[in-house]
């Protein structure tokens, strides 16, 4: 090689980080499936959810509920891939609507380019992982779940506790 490469513009950096993350994730999936099968994937999800929940606890801003922090993180993750995602507060919690999943689109584009994908769809993995993270992280009286909807999904975080009027976004700082 001769000369210095031109600096990357911000959009090129984003694309490169997406590509590198995708490559690392695909390699991990292929290795785990090849070496340990479905049981390995389940163990990976549990380890990943534990590690992520611990990181979220350490990173949560003061005065922000674990539920709000989790839902914001999930929304931002989807936005990294240019998903069509909106967040809507409801009386019992928050609804995150992902009407066009950029992660799904990104993987479909990679498959068309010849990348061999371990999973036929990222959806079940994403749902299992993020539900496991929520179970370990959000307030105990909040239930988080996901419903598949075409090329997207809807995530809900709802207070399940009796006598807990209003949303789970009570600003609780406890775990």
C-alpha cells in the first residue's frame, strides 16, 4: 500500500461499525451453533443477558428508571440500523413500535451478497436476548415482551404490580 488512506466520513464510519459488529456476531453465532448447537445458543443468551444487565446497571443515569433506560437502549439499538421505530407512552407503560426492522433488512442484504447466515431470521434471537436482559434488569413489577409484526415488531413494557397506578416510569432508581 502506498500513501495514507482518506479519512472516513461519519456515514462511512457508521457503515463500517455495523459491518464489523455484524461480522463478529455472525462468527459468534456460527461458532456457538457449530460447537454447542441450540443449547449453546441458549447458554449464550443467558450469559449475554447477565453481562448486559450488569452493564446497564452501571450505566443508568441518575433519576431514570431501569425500564425507561432499557426501552431507550432498545430503541437506540434499532435506530442504529435505520429501523422505523417509535416510542409511545401508555397509561400502564411504554410501547416501542418497530414497523420496518433495519436489522432484518441489513441481514437480508448481507444474505443477497452471499453471506451465509447461521439463523434464518434474527428475530427470535433478538427477542429472546432482549427479553432475558429485561428480566434481569427492569423493575420486578414490570413485564417486557415482544410481538412479531411483519418486517418489524412491537415491544411492550407494562407495570404488572397491584396498586402501581400509572406507568413503570416512576423514576425508581432501585433494581
